[in-house]
C-alpha cells in the first residue's frame, strides 16, 4: 500500500489490520484470563499479599516510565546519559555545598527513662503476638518474624533485656 496507493491495496491493508487487531484482542483476553486464574489460586491458598499486589497491578494498568528531567537551565534532557549527568551534578551540589559552613548545633539525644518497670512476660508476649509480618526491620536489623516465631527461650529473654 505504501508503494502503490490503490483502492485494492488499501482494502488489503485494512483487512490485514482488522485481522491483526482480532489476534491481539484474543491474546490479550487469554492473558487476562490467565492472570485472573492465578489471582484466584493465590486467594484460595491464602497468599493475600501476592493477591493484593496482583489486584493493584490490574487496577492501575500500564504506566509508562519517563526517563527525562530538567537540567539547571530548564532544558528537558531525554537521553539516558544526559539524565545521569544531571543527577550526578545535582547530588554533588547537594552533598558537597560550596560554603563550608560548620555550625556547632547541640544535639539532644533522648533515651529510655531510668525508672520504668520492666514489662511482665505476658504483656511482652501479647505485644509480640500482635506484631505484623512483612515489615521492614528496625535499626537493629531484626525482623518481626524472627521475634514472633522465635523459640520460647528467646521470648523468655526479651523482658530481661535492658
């Protein structure tokens, strides 16, 4: 059709496009049905986190990522190398300020109070049972699952830690 734009070539092109749309539609429908079956299986097997993630992906749909940003002059940079250079200069300026201003700020750290009674074992166990799974660990890098599913020996030691 691009080489010779005749009515018959245009009709052949339109028919080929219709067929291509039908094939793509069928494949999309088949893919969506497979995804729904996977989600139903995850729901049946109590894999709720994976189930909710799958539902969220379906609801939000495809969201293209833009790999562009503006440089200091306000010009939009699109190629990957240019974007990386913009970020490198931004972080260099952010982390290495030109004016070396050294201010002596007083930092007050607050720790635990001195005269708080240690919790009873039953109180500690109740709190441990209510910990939620799949959460980020704290500063000590101990996950809640480690404490929650730890042995009784670990549970008995927790209230005595100072």
